[in-house]
């Protein structure tokens, strides 16, 4: 009898232990925070017919323990039911929170108290806030329930989500959840602020560089951030949207948008796409697939869109791998920027997406920092990719600067680099600009080919640098990107040196060193060719002389030396423009203006579309009674230096307006271009003078285009811009003259409200060079996108007409089409 009683007690104890293992015990006097799933069972409703009322009829054998297989690899379509039991102990009644994973929708929760009392709740995405939700909590995946001590509660959770993967089912204190939510909100706010700043930075870089990669990266980040905020319930809470259908469409739209943005991003980054038809077609197919999926987002159910997107992403990854292999194999090059960004995405997003999915599947602990790992990795990815893009743009700018500021044959700094150095110099002492002319180089290229010519040019560079590298008279360059040795290759046969002011001895020594450099090359190469050396020099002071004058005077000295067989010639007042002549012209300018010594010539501009006359540029000429016809290069510089140019500009404008009514009788709607000096746009009198003409000629302002040179923008941009805006308000069009001659051209395009670009003659003359052609093509395409008209000046050959017509220039001007002519000749044209 005693043994039987002990056996019964042992069985009861075992049964109690078994029951205890299937229920969660909560001590209401202590802090509560526990996972419910380990104490729960689940049932997959494959028929979709179960409800809260009939689910209770299932037998215990139809419920399974959680073991991992219920996750279905993340793609379950049948409703899922979970049941568990809570047993409370302690002395205090209190409220606790039941919280499920935060990415599910269509959840219903029933809590039944031992004795019959039942609490019913609706949870998850798409649920409107109710009294059972904590205030200030964005995600409505929880319910506050009231518990009493020493009670047993049956919990029944039904999930009819499109993907009912249960990553977590938790019971915790209200304060604990509120504190976690507060941390999350602070972190999300910080995240959004940083993402906004980085996106703004990317957008600003895009505006300044027009590199679309930055724009697509901003779109990608925006789509990913929108998806995350929607998935975690923030958008629903902020916008008051609780319709699951709308939220799912937003999720699908964000993900497809992110896919399209990243495909466009890599397509933009791949320079080989333009060279490879296969890679280009693959990228177009990927983009087309993205747009098709974007359209299907509004038609197909959410779960089908997500699965199609997953397949599309796998195809894109495979295509990316193929493109990389194909590019390396057929083109023998790999885009370093492209590779770096791929590594960043692989290192940051791949592990985080994996952890995120494991989190959703419940394989790893559902702590809030794990839940938000995609936010963290997205931020890291944005920072790293932005940094890589910035470095790439910087490298691209360096490459462009090298192409713009270096001679392609000798790799020495060119004339633009010399101008840049001169403008950035802060020296106050007297310096000397030396022009070195070597005859026979053009014959060398014709006789032996370009390779021998390039080799000879390289030898000249090396020999001059070797013999002069320790010469204390040379002035090192301040811009280290140009190198330190002050030797420039400014023309085919001309090299330029910068040095301190020379006396007779130092001049002789420098001439000797340069001569020895050239002679040593002549002795070792091509002895049958004779190389003659002539040096022209000009002393200048930076604060006193402008760059154009210094170069002009040194070239005049060089030209004089070549013509008169002088090996070394300094510029003096008798060479070129005589100083006495300059003073006479300046002092007599007003009288010359009143005596009608100035007159206008009109050079036609023709439309490429129909070869018809569409515009003219007015050119000012000066016939002086003492000096005869004076070239514009002479008198314009003189008038600018003497602050008289604004008076001449006003005279030209007045003459044009006086002639326009007559001109329009013969050529209705003909536009007239007038050149303005930099001083005009910084002179308040210009706008006042135009206003004084407005009563009589206001209707003609729209037919007048004012040409400004881009170099003037560097000095006082804000003042110039204000004047330009005043002129545009009065109906004038603005043209950027000599575009491409300055090193700030593209940077000012986005700031200057211009209607027209006039391509510099230096590009027109070099139209056969591949580099020049590429720059011209870029300039014209850029102008089209900015809705700016392109005018090309300096047309002297039929090939130029054909080239610029095919490139899309609207107007052409040059001696090949028509020379500058009198108004009478212009009126006689049909």
C-alpha cells in the first residue's frame, strides 16, 4: 500500500513537470521579459477554414512544437495558428505586453482567463491604433493585457499574413517596450537626419558635376529607406495609413524602385557599356524588366510581385558577374570604381540582409539592434559609396584637368596651364616670360612621322629639364599638379619658360644652356635636319601686366627675332604697339567717337537647319586719321586698360538699336549679337543707358543677344550675375562667348542664366583632333540638355560646316559662310 502511494505521487510529479514544460510561468512581482515561442505549439491551416471558434476543436496531436521547419524558407502562404499557456504567480495585478514580430499583418489574438473571461485583440500592420496599444509606439504588433496572480491564461494567436513567418512572440513589461521604442525612435531620427544630409550632399555633387551616378544613388537610398520605414510601421504611423493593401503596394514599389535605381547606377558607372553592344543590351533588358515589374506592382498581388522581384534580383546579380568577366576578357580593363562599389555592397548589405532574414525567421535573438541592422548597414553603405563616388569624380576632374592643361604630345603644361599659373601667382617682383621657338619640328613630323616627332619632343623636355633643373633663376610652379619645373609646351614649335628677371650675364648663360639642350638632341638624332633656335622674352610685373599682354609681347619679341634672325630678343616699345600711339589713341578716343571714326561691320550667322540667315554679330572697327585702320585686338585692350571701353559699348548698343527698325524691314526677326566687355557688366551705367532707350526701342530688346566672355565671371560673379538678371528682365538674350577657353566653363553653366553658348574658335580650329571632337560633342550635348542654343564661330572649311551640322549646332559663323560686311551689303542679301 505504501509503495503504491509513492508510485502515484511520482506519476503526479512527472505529469506536473510535463505540464509546466508547456506553459510559461510569469512572476508578476518581478520584471517580465520572455519569449513565448519555446513554450508554444503551432498549426498550419492549409485549408484556410479555421477561425477562433473552431480552432479550439483541434486535438493535441494536430499541434506541433516549434522546431524550425514551420518557417518554410520564408515563403509560407497558409494561415498560421499559435497557442500557448501563461501561468502567473506573485501578489500584484498588472498589465504586460504581448508582442509579435513586427513585419506581419492580419493577426488576431485571444487571451482566455482560467474561469472563462476572454480578451480579444487585432494586431499587426494595417491595424488602426486602439486602447490595447501603447501610446507613441509606431508598430502596432502588440497588445496590452491585464493579468492577475495565480491564474492560468490560454493564448491563441492567428496569423493570416501573406508571409506568416513568426520570428518572435514575446511577453514583456510596458516600460521595457516603451524604453526600447524610445531608443529606436532616437536612432531612427538620427538615421534619417544623416541619410538626408548624405543624400543632399550627393544631390549637390550631381548638380555640380552632372554625374547621374550620384542621382541614382540618392534614388536608391530613398527607396530603401522608404521600404524600411514602411516595413517597420513608421510610415503607417506618420501618415495615418492603415490599409494593408496600400502598405503592401508601397513596399513593393519601394523595392522595385530600389532595384531600378541600382541597375541604372551601375549602368551609369560602367564606361565599357558604350563600347560593348552585349553589355549594353543586357543592361537595357535588366532596366526593361524593372519597368515591367513596376507596372505589375499595380496589377499583381503583393506576394507574386515579391517573388518576381527576387527572381529579377538573382538575374541581375548573374548579369553583373557576366558583365565583369566579359569586360575583363574582351576589353582587358576593369572599372576600379565599379569594383569598389560592388565590394561595399557585398560587405555591408549581404551580411546584414542575411542577419535580417535570420532575425525574421527567429533563428537569432530578436533584439532591437538586430531588428534594425538593415538601417545600420544602409547608412554605412551610403557613406562608403558616397565617398567612393566623390573620389571617382575627383579623379575624373583630375583627368579632365590633365587633358585640358597638358599638351597631349609632350605631357608638359600647355598654354591654359600657363594662364592658370599666371592668374594664381602672387609674386610682386619682376619676372621674365621666355618663348623658345625651335624650327624644323613640323618638318620632322612630316618626314619621319608622328612617333618620331613625339620622341623628339620628349627628348627636348628631358634635356631642358636636365640642364636647367638646378638653375636658380627658374621659378617653380605653385600648382604641384602641373609639376614643379616651369616649362610649358604652348604651341607645336614653341616652349615657354618662367624665370626671374635676367641681366646680360644670366641671359647669356640661360641661352647657352637651352641651346646646348637642343644641339645635343640634334647631334644624336636626325643629323640631316637643321634645327634653329630663337628666344623671345618679356619682363613683367604681375600686379602691373595682364597675362594676355605679357604673352603677346613675348610672342612679338619672338616673331621679331625669327624675322630678323636674332637668337635672343627682348620686347621693347618699338615692337608691336607703340606706347606713344597708345597714349594718342586713349586721349583722342572721345573725339574719335564724336567724329564717326568708329563704324560697325555685320557678320552673318546661318541656321544649319535650312542655311538661312538667322542672326548677325556686330563688330566694331576704328579708322584713325593718323594711324589708319586699327585692329580690335589693339584698341579694345587699350580702351579696357584706360576704362574707356564702356563708352564704346554704349555707342555700339545705340547704333544697333538705331539700325534695327530698318534691318527688320528687310530681314524680319533677325537677331543681333553685341559683344560686351567685362567692365560693362560691372558698370551700373549700362542698365541705365538701356532704360533710356526703352521708350523708343523696347520692342527690339528680344532680338538682341549680349555676348559675354566666361573669364569675366571669375572676378566678381555676384555683381555680374545681378547685371545679367537685370538685362534678361528687359528682354535681352545672354550668350557665353568663347566657351571652353576658360577653365571654369562647366562650373559656371549651372549658375549663369544664359540662352546661348558660342564655342571658342580654338576648338573650331582643332576640330580634327579626337580629344577636341569629344569635348565639342560633350559641350553641344550639354547645351541641348540645358536648352541653350549653340553658335560656332571661326568656320573656315566645308568640313567644319558638315561636322557641326551633324553635331547639332544651331548656327554657324565664319569666313567660309560670309565675311564681316557693311550694313548696306547686309541689306542687299536675300
